C-alpha cells in the first residue's frame, strides 16, 4: 500500500513537472492560486515570488514561450 502511494506521488510530480515545462500556460491558474494563498498568509515569500513569476508566462513567442525557442534561428 505504501509503495503504491509513493509511486503514485512520484508519477503525479513527474507529470506536473513536464506539464509545466511543455505547456506553461496550462499551469498558470494553479500558480496564480498558490501565489494568492501565500500572499494572504505572508508565508514563504520566496515561494510566493516564484509562484507569481510562473503564474504569468512572459514572452509567449515561438512554441509557447519556452526558454529554448527561437535561439539560433530554430525551435529547440
């Protein structure tokens, strides 16, 4: 039972990581909510700043605004 919970948590974390990397706009509402909760509680200011940065993907250009787009004339 414990093994299933650990494996399930790992799969969920991996899926969230790749969703954030591949489609940052899809996870923006989640980060916006986390930033709002942390702003109201004034707890973990570093995490709040990171959540605020991730809640509004900047420079949406190329293929979704990822960091590797349009460098040296190509995408990734």
